[in-house]
C-alpha cells in the first residue's frame, strides 16, 4: 500500500508540473470558469507565447489564430506571413471559409502539414462561428465587401458581422488579440456607404473589446487587386480610361504585403498596439490622373483619358443600384462606374496628420513603382517584352 501511494504521489506531482507548464483547459463557454472572467486575458501581446517551445515547425508554441476572410485579397498575404511566423513555429492558423472546398486550397501550402486548417462555416450561423473560434486565442477579421450584392449588404458585411465576431470573442474570453481591418477614410459622415459601415464596425468592435487593434489600410495594390487591375482591364477593352471628376482626387495606395506585415507586427509586439487605430498608407500620394499615368507607363500603352463629371458618372452607375434587389438574378460585378466607388472619389483618401502609421509598427512601406505593380506587365500588347509604346518603334526583324 505504501509503495502504491508513493507511486501515485509521484504521478500526481508529475501531472501538476506538466499542468504548470501547459495548463489544461476546455473551450466550452461559461462564466463560471476562471478563463472566461474577463474580455481578454491579462497578458499583453503574444510575445510571451511565441517564445515558448523549441521554435521548430512541428513544435507547439501555443498560438492558434483564426483569420476570418482569409480567402480574400488581403487574406492570402496575412495567412502567408502568419504561416512564416507561426506555422513554422508549431502554431496553427484556422481558415474559416464559406465557398467551395477549393477556396482555401492555396492557403494550405503556407505552413507545415496540418498547421493551416480550413474550416467550413456560415457567417449567418453563430454556432459555426463559435466552432471556428473555439480553440483560438488570436482573431483577425478581414471580412469586407467593396460592393453590395443581392445576398450581402454593406451593413451586414462591414458592420453586423464585425459586431458579431467581437461579441463571440468577448464571450469566449480566451482571445489574446483581436484585430479588425477597416479602411482608410472610415467615418460616420463619409458620403460612401462602405466607409460609413466600416466606421460602424470599428465602433461595434471597440465597444465589445476596447483592447482590439484597428487597422485602416488605404487602397491596396497587388497582383489580385481591384484598383489597377480594374482600370487596366477597362483600358484594354475600351481603349480609354474614365477619370471621375477631373482626376484630381488624391490616393495614397499601399502595397498589400506591407499591410499584412503590419498586422503580423501588431501581433508580435508586447501589447503596445492594443486599443489603438493605425492608418496604413503608402509613402507616396498620387492624384487619380498620376496613378493612371503610372499604370499606362507600366502597361506600355498610349494613355487615353475621358474626364467624366460626377453627375454623369452617377447616372451611369444608377441602373445597377435600382435593379440590385428587384431582379431575380445576380447582376454583374461593377467596375469603374459603381455608385459607392464614385462617392469615395468625392474626397481625398490620405493618412491623417497625427495618425499612427507603419512607422509606429517598425515597418518601411514599399514605394509604388517597381515590384508592387509588376503584375501590370501581363497587360502588355504582344507579351511582357513588348507593348504598344515600344513595339511600334521596333522592326519585326528584331523580334525573337
């Protein structure tokens, strides 16, 4: 009996020592559990968790990040950088998706085997959201929409869904960090419905989780972007580019990789970014006309512009807005003549003077010319080595 008691005592002490290193806890909701006693756990940042473990791809570092909206434009770059930072350190990135099984397929290559975990969910089903967030301690909300459809409005996507995620994260209680992605220019007084609802989403998140970090990126540039790609396709099809207004609206476009790096930098800090709002704009400010000129130069196309006054542009965009919820079929994706996009061009979109920026996160953003817009080479006439502005001056005998 004494030998048995001695063995049990040693076993209990070993279990206790393991529990002190790796606390055993469940992920069911309940206010009676001490884990769920506050909105966020008291530890600031995730630095203390990242440094645990051996640091290898198959180790366990303790970080489990759920990235909502990961299958979108910004999402793939966020998951890629999280994969480099966390998945290779033995942490998991959960990727909720609502499309087909192929939607998150390209993301699984961005981390070690089993570390990028796709999860089917329905943004209108609270139980599937809780399941996606249940084992997480980091939540990043990238959900957003630049135009309305019959199924999803700006209000639901940019405001209601953000509020719902924040509420569930608060109920969860074990979320270390919550990062909400908004947009530069978000304001309740904006003429754009997108920016109004983004501002409402920020307010809802901060009301539930005051320690949340808000990121406001400017128009993002990258291989899959919906700014220069849209302009380039329009220019190739119609041989001109419409400049809404007089083309003097100012942009501060930012490379999408820099925005993803800012999100990861906020997660890596010691909590100094918690409860703060960052405005993420590129290092250069362009007018719409100047940005279009850079696009044409990269495409090697002769620039042709047509200045379209705001009232006429809105008239072109109005039929889609009228028919959106009145026809029994989905309407085509809007391009340049999109009412809310036209409304955003009524005001300059640049970083505020006293705002927190990339510099506060220790990041130097890329300039626009060069690598960030190399993807526009694919629009060159005759192939990447040619184009309308040079092929007309080259003898056919000199072609390879």
